[in-house]
């Protein structure tokens, strides 16, 4: 190894960032508060009817769903009573909800570069202060409906939301999950967004076990790892890697999100019946993952239903 690389890696280590990815795949010493190493997260609970289907199918299959990512197409497509109904059902079933809100970059009339390949590389961050205020307004509408968890993908917005939480403009229990659309895939990046107040992180879909291991060494927040992902993101199905993912990246959420592309399946004009059927397939995949974990790594435990550290919607 060159002296230059040695100096760079020594500096990284001094700053709490692994100088190398964790190629030795060390076992994580961190767990959820209840000692569990993994939990189940299912994305794409688009409407109240989708939440009903999720709950029904999970009961039929004996699958505990710990977290639901809701309204991936945008909560601005849900009316207020629908948002309240989703919060009510999730609270009763002890499912943590992460709401995906509008207003978004693609909705801005001046943001057309996102529609071409080079423009898409600029990311999903919001353009200008007006759009940030619209985005936060939709978060506050969801808070009024009872929701307490939100997906973020813009570091500037996260900075403001964390300040609002600290100053009481948002409920103190509000939590933020950083989206895969933020594009983070390193220990250094994970440290940055953790320092900005994020509570959970979704690395990009194709990170290797050594990269997951290095991220885990740098941060304490849960890592939300795709076990199955839409075809447009690569279509990976890492079911047989789940024991190693749980061992190396704990505490982690196994994230279930199959399909063709997020652009296809989460458009608002896709029928509710489509989502009802798709969510049942997602629960089935979660059942398969649980079965494989029980078969190949029974010592790595998941949480029971409704662990105390979940942040549930507030209703009443």
C-alpha cells in the first residue's frame, strides 16, 4: 500500500470513518432496544385500502410488519380523512409509519431537467425556498392527521426539520428516515446525515456486505436494507443474504419493495386494486424472508409485534 493511501486511511480512522470497507464482515455489536437484529419494513402502502390489505394479509400469514412506508406516490394525493384512517389503522396494529410527502422536485413547473438522464443525476433535492415551504406544509398536514414518521431526501430540508423538532414546531417524537433517493452509500455519508438528525437510513439498493459493515461501524441509526427492489433499481432479491445482512448491519430493517419501477407503480392513477394485490405479494415475500432466517440463522432474532421503541401514529 502506498504511503498516500496509508495517510488517507489513517485520517479517516481518526475521524471515526473506517479506512477500508469491512471485508472481514465483523459481527455488529449493535441491536434494536429489545435485542432484535432485524425488523420488517414494507413499502408502498399507498391508500387506506392498501393498509387494510396489508393488515389482513399479515394476519393470514402470521407476518409481523414493524414499519410501513406510506404514500410513496406522495401524501398530497391522499385526502385528509384518508390520512387519518391510515394513521388509525397503523396505531391499532402497532405498525410504525413513514409517510412520503409531496411537494417534490418533479412537481415544480421549473424543474424539467429531472426528466432526462443527465438531469436525473442532479438528485431529488427541492428547488428554492417556495418548494421547501410547500414540502414542509404537507408534512405538517400529515402531523395533524396523526403521523409522526417522514421520509426525507434533501439535506437542507432535514436541517430545517430537525430544528423545527427541537424548537417544538414539530412534535418531539417526530422521526425522519433518509431515502434511497438521497444516494448515500458510504460510512462518511451516513455520518453526515446522522449528524443532521436523521433517525434511520436507506442506503442505495446495491451496497455490498463490506460496505454495509463499514457504514455500521460509523453510525448507530438503523440501516434499512433492500432485500427485494424494483427492476428499475436492479431487481435484486437478496433473500439468502439476509442472515449475513442481519449479522453485519444490525440493527436493520429488511425492506420489501418489488415491482417494475417506482415511476410505474406509484403514479396516482394506478388503481387501488392493483396496490391491494401487490401489497399482499410483498407480505408473502416477507414471510419467505422470515422462514429463511428461521432456517439458516435462528439465533438472529426479530422483534415481536409493537416493540416499545417504535414511533406509532398518534390518534384520538
